[in-house]
């Protein structure tokens, strides 16, 4: 039996050719439809050159399993999520490699109501069926039709904000030549139609599978300069940049300074809780103090979950939480079927800017001073458990509170840290925060790096 190495913990990702090709895509589609016993599903694909052919191969496999296909065209991941809960369908697949290298592609799978399919909720079953090729023959094959959901999707997005509260704003929007451009055009057209005084300054806007300005991933510092420069050059109120399938958005203040995703989680928690006091918000364990403080002062409850979209979504459903956020710029919304969106966050922050009557730097500056952080720092090590044990032992003299929800979290009155293995890469990830003392953050970072070096585990 063939082994498909493109199946990962949360989704499907692989190098084009041997790890992911049209034959494998066909078998994934056939297995997906058979596993779900699906009658109708939606498909979308990002801007990458191979996404269309992989999507068509997927569609053929799905149809050969007796299931109808609705093709949404070129989409971001969240457009498939939207279709999966907006329409009467059994699930959906987005063909995307997000911010992976250009010779990769992949897929994100959901079932009815956009519930995620990951390793422990069906992805391994689909993998085994695809590998074995033990497909049953349907009574009749499915059909395929195209569907444009842009208008309904944009209407849903704009429903998160009070458009009458929006004052004149100039926003730099950098789609990174990914899939976000057409959605921004549709939002812009609808804002203009409703006479909402928000204008866009477009950077790297046109979808381009060659990614002439590099793979769109604003988490990398070298990919931020174009957005930052445009904000300064045009005197914009805020800059926004997206990754390739725009399920993550990244914000810049009016000076072009990049804002750590941690502080955006706190902002969005506040935005929801001010309108919905008493509700719950979910956050990851990497950086927490600001989010908890913002939730409590806004009359809500902050609840910690393990890092990763499957864990966050599961906890949100369990708690009926209105919002969930990760410092990695993934933001999840109850009214978006608990899924992540890269469009809803910036709309909410734009509304908050107007309602509060402050600049972006003021909106986040107070929180950055109150809870300065290191940002996520990555290290390549040979033995993660040994490093974690050494770090725990070193700081044990201070008798910190320990939490093992995700890796090792250590908390003292003045500072806290989280150090954990990546779920998707062979990396150790470190985050440190303090109460108003940036120098202390750096002191702890140096101590941890000395431990890593002393243990001798850096590759």
C-alpha cells in the first residue's frame, strides 16, 4: 500500500510531484467523499499555479464517489469555511499551501458547518482509504457546477461592524499577490456603495502565482517593509498584510510599526466583550497576561487552550466562546462557525479606532508598555524534552507556578514564559512577557539562551 506523506496533523501539505500530485489529489477526493458519505461539497483553491489542476483532480475523485461539487473558483481558505456553514453542504476543501515554499501545495478539509477534519477527527481515516484505494462504486457519479458566493460572503463580513461608526480612514492593504485581492476589491465596492469613508491603498494587490515579491508571509520581518513603507508614504491610519490564503492578517500602526499578534488578540477580545459583556474568549498559552487583563476589564472571561486551530475551535465550541485568538495571527469567531478569518479582525480594529477616536499606536501602545513581550523566538534543537527539563530546573529556585497545557509555562509575579515544541516544524518556540519591564524580558531571554547553549543541543 502506498504511503502518502502529505498528510500532516491538521491538514495536507507536500512538495509537488512525489508528495502531492493530481493522482494523489484524485484519491484524496474520492476518500474524502466516501468517508463523509457526502452528497454535495464545496471546493476552492488559492492563487498558486498548481491549485486549479489539483482542485479539478479532487473534484473528479469526489464526483466518482457519487458526490456533487460546487466550485467556488479562486478563494481564500475562509471562503470555503463560509460556504461550508452558509450552504446546505456536507463539507468543503480549500487547495492551498498558505505560506509554504512555491514548490509546495496542500489542502484544508472541513465537514458540514465548517467543522475541522484533523488527525483525530477523520483525517487519518481519509488517509488510509486514499492509500488503500478501497473505493466503493456509487450508483451514479456526481456533477460539478460553479458558484460565486462573493456577495453573500462580503455581506457577512461587514455584519461584524457598525458601518455608521466608521469615520474617514486610509488603509494600506497588502495582499502579497495572494488570494486576498479580489475580496478587498469586493469589500471596497460595497463600502463605496454604502458611502462608508474608508479608502484602500493597494500594495502587491494582483493575484500572481509567481509571487514576484516573495511568498506572502508577513510573520517574517523581511516581508514587512513594503507595507510599512506604504503606510508612511501615504500617511495611512493603519497597514494590513495577509498570507497567501489570507486566513491570517497582520497589522501595522500609522508609523509603519509592525504590531505583535498578541496585542491584537487583546484588542479583539475587548471589541467583542464591550458589545457582549459576560461572554468568554479563548487564548493560547504562549502570551496571556494582556489578553486576560483586557477580557476582565471588559467584563468577560478569558480561558486558556492548547495552541493550534483544532484545539482552539474545539474549546470554543465547548465553552460557546464568542472569540478565540492566537498570537500567531489566527483569530476565530463564533458567528463564523468558530473558524478563523483574516478579514474580520481588521474590520473590527478599524471600527475600534473610530469609536475610541485614537490612533493605532495609541490603541496598542498602552498595552505594549503594560505587558512588553519578546515575540516568538525560534531555536533549532536536537532534544526538546532535555531543553525543557533544563529550563525548568534552572528557574526552579524561584518556585514559579508551572503549567503544562502546551509545553512548559512558568509564571512569577514579575514575568512569565512559555517554551514549547512546534506542532508543525522541528523548532523550539520561546515567548516571554513581563509586567512593564522590557529589560527583564531580555534578561530572561539571555538566561534561556545560555541554558540551551550549555546543554549543547543547538543543531
